[in-house]
């Protein structure tokens, strides 16, 4: 089951200058819990935004750059190649960035979205979720607190 996982603001902002525009520790913990032990599919810029490989995950990077060969990652040139590289995984995750999400939204069966309550200046956005194609299967709201500057809601969408 191909799953997209993202944190996006109410205006679908994902980030700016190859970085997130908020810091939500509980969302990082959820991301780690859900993606550990799985293949994570991402674009080159998303991969380059990590200080190190994420532990206990198989990294698949989509890029047109033929000379990009980072140690510890599988490099492919298309979403289809990425899906083939992840075929042994029952639940590979698309983790970004914006262009990869746009390519994958028609193939995904599930979206794990953290909706950050606010609007942000950004240069990368999550695609609009068509409510006629997706249904919400669960929601969990979190107030802002000492560790979280913004309130947010975990929303799980499943394809209708």
C-alpha cells in the first residue's frame, strides 16, 4: 500500500529553502514510528536536507542527475523505478518533496497528513487533496504547547 506522509500547513505549505518552516517534535516521532522498517521514497533535495541517513529505513532517491550516487541510498530516475525498487515492502512511503508528492498522489492509496494549523510563506507545497477521491479515516488534534508553537491535526486519508 503506497502511502504519502507529510506535514502541510492549511495553505498546503511544506517548506521553504529546502527546510521545514516549523518544528513539531511529536510529528517527528510519529514520522519515525510510521516509516521505520520501510522504504522511503523522496526527491534529491529532500534527501540532501537530511544531516544523515534516517536509521532503519531504505532510502530511495528519485533524481535526473546521473552523477548523484550517495552512499547508502538507492538512486532511480523515475517514480516507477522507485516503486519497483520498493516492491518487496508492503507499505513504502513517499516522503517528499512537492514534485514527488504531485507525481505520486494518483498512485497512493493512503495519506498520513499532519495538518499544521496556520498559513506560511513557502516555496514547496503539498498537492490539493480531492475530497471526492479521498475519505478521512482518522483524525487526532493536538493543541500548541511548550514544545509545539502551532496546533496540528494528524489526519489519515484513504482512497475511496
